[in-house]
C-alpha cells in the first residue's frame, strides 16, 4: 500500500525546481554571504552543481550535490593557487567539464574528461584556435562543435566574443560585439540563441546580460537587454542554462541566481518582434 509518507519521501528525492522569478540558488550553502560565487553549471538531472569561487588571487570550482531536500557540500574542489579552475561548463553529453585556468600565465580553456566511473580525469587544454597567447575564457559549445568564447586577442585589447572549432579557425562575431567589453557567452546547444555579458553604454549597472537570436544564416541579430528581473544596478554575468533546458542561471552581485527558462522563451518572443 502506498502511504502518504512514501509519497512525500519520493517527492523529497526529486531534483530542485527552478523558481518562476529569479532567486538566490542555495542560500547559505551554494551562495554564501561574504563570498564571491561566479559561473555555475548544472547536470542534466539537476542534482550536481559546479560553482566557480573567487579567492582573491586565485579561483577554484566547487561541486555540490542535491541531498533530496537541500544542496550539500562542497563534495569536491577543483583548482589550486598554482592551477586555477574557474568558469565551469558541462558539455551537453556530460563527458567533459570545461573550465578556464591561468596555470600557464594567460587564461586558457581546458576540460576534465569523464573517467567512466562517475569522476573526472586529468585536465586537458584546448589547442589553437580556441586558445591563443591572449586571454581566452568562458566557453560554451553547440552540438555541431562550435565553441563560443571571449578573448582580447585583437590588437585593440577589447574583450570580444568569438566562435571557433578545434582544428579550424576562430572568428570574431559580427553584430553582437561593441566597442565595450563582451564576455561570458552561453550559446544554446542547437544554436537558437546567444546570451552574454557586456558593460556597453545604456546598461543598468556595472555589467548586464544580453540576448541575441540566430538570424538563420550563420549570424546573430542585434542583441537586446534582459529586463529588471535579471539586470540590476549592480553586476550581472556568467549566464548558463541547465542541460535539461529548465533552469537559467547567472551571477548577480556575487551570488548565483536561477529562474525557469520561461524567461528565455520570453526573450525569444521579444527578439522575434524586434526590427532587423
């Protein structure tokens, strides 16, 4: 006989559900007072969370696990002062945990390969053209193999958004870049949309999040800003969508926030109504 207690027990084991309005994720555990959390990525079952932590002169990534009622951990730390690990991003097949490191001086993009036993192997750095002698950081990837990342490799020294493939070429994105800072690109795995951070003129604060729809011809439409539910007078950065497509996560004023991706579907509709 199924009892109410059994039903409640089963419900408590379910994965956490993103809220309808942006809220701090894991207050007191994941998001802590006096600590700078930035960049997070969530497993497909929404039970494993990787969060970047700023330590001042170095960065690490912490792993948290959903206990059935709350986030527990950290259960694992990636990174040391000599081998920094930040900006985590889980590949869509969960076989790579991408990150950024300054182990060789400038920021480079690398990944931990899945070891087949539920853990991660030794780190691997990507080659050219993704990494360069400049600062290259915050990566996401389409199912088709296109890497999106930010870099200051151009002579003007500005951080801009790029797309490239392993063994191919990297090119600066047209339309979405400005003469200000652009970073933290999250691309939809199917290439439908792009979300990124910028401190361009007209923003609400130190940095804001912007949204761009694919133009259907390999490029991007002019970006539009998220509204006041996301962007504040403070600092927003590090956009990411959970692998199951249900949760939109971002850093706001040094804490991880999350919300249902219905807010992204609103942006899709808004962007579709914008004149091109």
